[in-house]
């Protein structure tokens, strides 16, 4: 048997081996593309979640600064009046201007209720990609049961002492994602 006869007999086998090898490589490539596609979706969802969390946190800070005020200048249009005098609670935020604090007159519950809220608006320039809202409630202090951190009679009605507030914030994305946050703040008024 010479070399020419051997090549003629083996040419079909090498083609089959090459096709099988090509099929295996194609299957590996398709499997890796599925993994890359899944990783891309997971990364995109993670980025959306972080953006929503940051937006909700911005709403929370906006609510905190509007509720307890600030005595020093910070970025945004926040009133010094809230830092000097406690807020009066209202039934609804609908009649309030965008930059006014919204302290609702209702009992705090575990569930967040965004039926009455204020939009995120630290100034006329700042905007977010998501819809961000917040509202505040007076936090329980024991005054309704005769317990108080302000033992002097009448101090709470005069706006003197420690006042605590619960701030709730929500950010909603265009894709339907939703992040809700809650914090409590206090301010001492003299």
C-alpha cells in the first residue's frame, strides 16, 4: 500500500472528525453566549437596583432636611424655619407647595402609605431619572400616654423639647422597579 492509497481511504474520516470537532466548538460557543447574556441581564438589574436605592435615599434626605431643617448652608433650598420651630401636622400634602415640609397627622404603621406625599425637590435644578416621593409623620413619643421626655408641663405645646419624626421615601423606575426607605430623625427645640 502506498501513501496515495492511504490518503484516499482516510479523507472521509478526517472530514467527519473535523465536523464533530466543529460541532463541539459551536456548542461551547453557544453555551458561553447564554452565560454572557445572563450576566448582562443580572448586571443591568443590579445597576437599576442601586440607582433606585440612591434615588430613594436622596428623597429620604430631602424629607429629613425639610422636616428638621438645617442651621448651616447645604446644597439645596432648605428653610431655616424648620430648624427653629417644630412643624404642625396636616391631613394631606396636596395643598402644600413643592418645597414645603409635609408632616402628616396620622399614626405611624408598619406599612408605608404613599396616598399623600411630597415630590423630591431640593432645588429648581436637581432632577432624577426615577419618580421620588416622601412624607413624614410624628414618631410616637409617649405623650398620648402621659409619658414624655419633656417633663415640664406644657413644653410640648409650646414647641420646646425633643421632637421625633418618621420619614418615608419611595423611588419608582420606568421599568416598574420600586425601592422604599424609612428613617427617624429628631430635633431639640428650646
